[in-house]
């Protein structure tokens, strides 16, 4: 049986993206190469694995079986490589973590200190990122083992997702804005205010969440200029191009002399999660998860 892990990775990407073209973009391959790999996998299995429909590609019943069992094979392969390297060197590979500094600065030093005590041989290697596509790309192309990122990430079955904390949403307003004298805001207050932030390359559900579109009353959000980084968002707000809706931790991390930050009372909170590819079976990821949860929710001191 000529079953390559590469074929299983292609089926996983097609299932997640619902499109050969988007899967090819994710895998850094041509659409023809992905189609060829799916056909090759179908020949190995002996039955069709995908249905091509006007709304996109869906897995057949057999495709679902191969996807599930293939994930287990990919996980076993990853575990084999991890254990072999550990046996050869006596040290685990560094854990490469994609992150946004403003989202993790308040807990990551404590996590790293705890990990040094639990596993002195473990090295954490941070990979700074700016947007969700940056983090997802780092996970899929192997540059990162895990990522701290804000949910939602879209409907993507390739990842294990562990929610960690919730944060209220705040709004950055430009100087002189009519709302800056308020102490709090509600979504209805932003009816005519353009919202700044990244949109290109983002799943529609993710854009809808961050821009709160549509609004609770059914009206549509007003889209302002796009910006990839927090610094770009803050600059555009300060220049009067609109507002920026961000998690509460951003307010304390990015001080700005000209902007007003106000809490958005009736918006769904942001949820930060630790995620990694399902086929990554590195046990040190679970140690990272445990230490992060303990840093965010420390045990009360013992009583005597």
C-alpha cells in the first residue's frame, strides 16, 4: 500500500477549506497538485473520498473515515519523530509558540518560569504574529507548534482548541470624537462609526465577530480602513479614520497619548485560546497548557 502522509495532509486541508484552490494555498501547492494527491489517495483506498458540489467540496462517508483515521496516523507520526529526537539528543525540540505580545504579556512570564521548574530542559521559542492568518500559516507550515490566539478561527477541523480566558471588549476613539466624553459605550453608539481592522484573508465569520457585523438590530457595520498591526490600527484611529474594537489587554499594553479607550458593555467577550494541529502529539504541549491554566487561575494559598 503506497500511503503517504502527504496525501492525508491534503485530504485534511481540502476538508477544512471546502475547496481545492484554498487547500492548495494553505499547503503552498498548486491546485493541480492537490487534486492529483486526492485522486491518488482515492486509488489507494479504492473509493471516492470527496464530492464536488456547487457549494464546495464535501467528504463522502468513506472520506470522513479516512479523515478521522488519517488524523490518528499523522499524530502517531509526529509522536514518533518527537520521541526519536528526544532519544537521540536527550533534549526535546524547542516548543515554538506563535503569539501576540499584547494578548499574552500578562501571563507568559509566569508560564515560562513554571515550565523552567517543571521541565528545565524545555526551551520555549516565541514567534511574534500580527493577525489570525499569520498564526494559522505558522501552524500549518510547521514554523510553530502551537499558538495563543483569539477565537473564533472559523470552522477548521485541523486544530485542537483550548479556551483559556475571556476579556471584555474596548473601543479606541479618536481625539475630539463626540463619544469621548462617555464613560461606557454600547454597540448602538457605534452605528455610524467606521471600524478599523484587518479583513483580507480572514474567514467571514471572524470578520463578522470582530467588527460586530451585523449589529444586534440587523444593521450593518461601517467598515473603515484596513490595518494589520495594532500600531497601524492606533495610527488610523488617531488620524480620525474611525474606531478600533479590541480586547481589554490591548488597552493596557498599547498606551497612546491622544486616544480615548472606553468599555463596550453589550458586546460578546473575546476568548483567548491555545491551539495546535490535531496531529501534533508532542506531550509537552499539554504541559504548556497545564502551566498556562495554572498561571491564569492560581490555586489559593494553603491554610493551616
